[in-house]
C-alpha cells in the first residue's frame, strides 16, 4: 500500500469527518507516524480486529470498524443467513459504545437485524446471547487485557464460539474485498429502529445467563454452610465484570464480597494499572491491600471483558499465593470432575476435557486419571468451542471441562468462550467446599501437586513493535524452523512439532507424522522428564511468546527447574534478537 497516497485520501475525501482530518493534519510532518498508520489495512485476522485507536487504515476507528462489519455482512448475506440477526456487545474501553453502535447500524443498513446491549457486558454474555437469540453471528467490541490505547472487534458464529474454518477465512476474504468506502453502508438509528432492525437487549439475556451459571453449582450445601464465613475480594479492573460477578455471588448466597472501590467503575483509561491484565502482579496491588485488611480467603480479578480470571489465595499462615491460569484451571478441573463423579457415581463414558497445546501438561494428567478423553487444540478458546460443536453434531462426546493457560476456562456449554464470571462463581463454591473440610484453596492446590506431580509452567514474551518488529518475529520462527534444536536448557528434544508444516518429528528415529491440527505458525518441542517448550507469535499483540513447562518433585524443585529453563530460554531468545 502507498501510505502517503492513503493519507492524502483520508485528509481530503468528504467521506471522513472533520475530527478525523484534524487528527491527521496534526501529523503531516511526521512521515514515520503516517507510514505506521497507513502502510497497511488493519488486518482482519481469524479472531477479528485489534489495534491502536486513531485515524488511519492501520488503526481502530469507526471507518475500519464499518469496513469490517460490511465484509461480515456480505459474508452473512452470501450464506443466506441474514434472517437470524447479529448480537453485539462491548466493554469499557474508549470508543467501545461507538464501535458497537456503528456495527449495529451497518448491519441494519444491510438488512440484518442487530441485537445490541444498552451498556457494557462481558464477552461470555455475548457468546451466550448469540445462542439464546439464535443469531447467525455476534460481535464483541473489546481488546481484552491490552493497554488503554487499544480496542478490538471479535466475531462469533451461530454456535457462540469465535469464528473458525471455514467461516473465518470466508469472512476475512469478504472484509479484504471491501476496498471502496462508498460501498460501506450505514443508516440512521431512528430509521433502523422503525424498521425493526435495531433492537436493544438486556434483562432478557442477563437473567437466563445468571441462571445458567447458578445451574452449574454442585455443592450449594457447602455455600450455605460457609457463605457467612468465606471472605472474598473482587476487582473488575474497571471493566465489565462488576455487575454480573457480584450478582451471581449474591444470588448464590455469599455475604462477604468486598469490591475494590478504586477499580469498581468502568474506565477506559484503567487509571490504577499500566494495563488491565489479571496475569500481572500490579492488578492485585489494591485487591491484596484490601484482602489483608479484612483477612480475605481469596482475591479475584477479571479483565475488562471478563473472560479471564486472576486469582490469589490465602494459606493457613495468612500468606497469599498466586495461582496462574494453569493452576486455577487445574484446580477447577479437579474440583468439577471429582465432585461431579462423587455426586453422580460416575462420569460419562464419552466424557472429554479439552485444552490448548500451550496449556500445562497437568490438565491432561488429571483428565486421564478420571478415565476421560483428553483433547489438545491450537491456541485460542474458539478451538475448544469447535470441539463442543463437534460433539453436538456427531452425538459422540460429552464436554466436561475446557481450559487454556491464559487464565480462561469454561464449565458447561451454555456459552462457547471462556467465562471469568462462571469461574468466579465456581472458585468461590470450591473455596466454600474445601473450607467446610478445614482446607484452604492453597491446601487443595498442594494436594493436587502431591497427587499428580509438581507441574510448573511459565511464558516469556518479547514485544517487537511496528514493521521491523513483525519482520523480526518471523525471522526468529524461521531460524528455529530451519535449525531444530536437539537440546534446550539441559533437556533433550524428544520430538519437534511444526504446526505450519504439519509435522511431528521423532528426534531419535527421524520418523515424521502429521500433527492432526490445522496449519498454524507454531513450533513445539517435547523434552524429556515431562518438560516442553512452545514458540508462537501472539495473535493479538506485537509479541513472540515462548511457553515452557517442567515437572518437579516438590514446590522448591519445580521452582528451581522452571527458573533454570526460563533462563536458558531467555538466553536462546537473546541470541536471535
């Protein structure tokens, strides 16, 4: 693309509003900034859009949102699926309500009914709404846990999961084909309402969603016994989780729920954190302060669109421990499977647990201990949703639990994306159950380690921004692809998987077989002694990620082994930078 030519078009075309033009004229002498904003179209990837807010083809703004929506509308019409409509939700980020409204009006202008929430709602509620309203598709306006300058646009299909093949490639092609802004349609909101193409939804989705979460409870008896004793600190991190998380906990009976006041209200600036990520320690600074003041049992934090949950739990000595996404996911997996088995006497013979390839090996170990099928999928919860759909369509397989390392899991099939509101309810239920037995959640975690092994998993992320950064990420992947390591951090490489080339190579015999998963630019190394390393570019941020895991004999041993492998991974990265 000719960046300068595009820049001039946006500055002069009557299609673009005066505020946009003023923003662009302010950078007229900054060639680098012009290039960054206009050297390409903001890529509509397999999950939708995500980018920095601002004017330009490579930015999130009402025009790039409209363009993406027009492409999605064109695909829906070609599929003859326009009759069922599209559900739309949004989070607390800057421009989220505006982008949601623009999406709805573009859909309406294309004759596709838009169901839109009047105020912010979590991602899992959007997934639920698509299914509840029997929509063709859904759009969630969010950039998840990215810094405040970002926003995004996630697309869902009729099963309630984010788009997967063949729909993702079909939609991407249609979005790419929209090159003329004059062919991007919109209409007046009043007209859309009068034609029945713009419908506001709210309580009609909120209530059944909360009921769906409550129906998953196994031990209401434990909640009833401990509801007045268990102390819970919760923070929505200025996002969408505040109302639904508090509501479900209240309706289940929990009486001691303390919300971090400084982070309670929606705020697109996320003023109390550098970025609203429940993986980061800073997200818990205020929550832990409150927890220590009131002697809370656990501290919970959801990200802005409330699909990811961060957790801190108190041990019997009053020390708060961090639970990674792998740890909290496995804790819930063990709780759900053990208690469902105890309640029913057995688990379904065709029961399955699903996780992603970068998730801890512990997830598979737990599933197999209960005699369940364990399925690994590519990174992205949509692939877990795809498995649920496959079970439904074939009539074979019962979904019992799904999780990924990035702080997300799904209990039940009412939605098809990870749900932090559900995880909040389930973890508080588990905390009540273990408390009734004289145990903390940390005790339960340690008991799991004793039972299955001391698994420890981590990730190193390297941020490489801009055009040069993107090229460097690809260079690192190709270097590793063309020079498969035989040893990493003192571990032998047992097998090397290349998901782009669809190969799994046995390093000892040289035998090669397919991965069995769709093509993806990901490299994975199975190491001896239960260790592993996976390298992949982030699908949502300008980062390359190195995931790794080990299995230790104790907490101390696991910590040491993980730290040592982490240092070796960093050394390996630095050689390639």
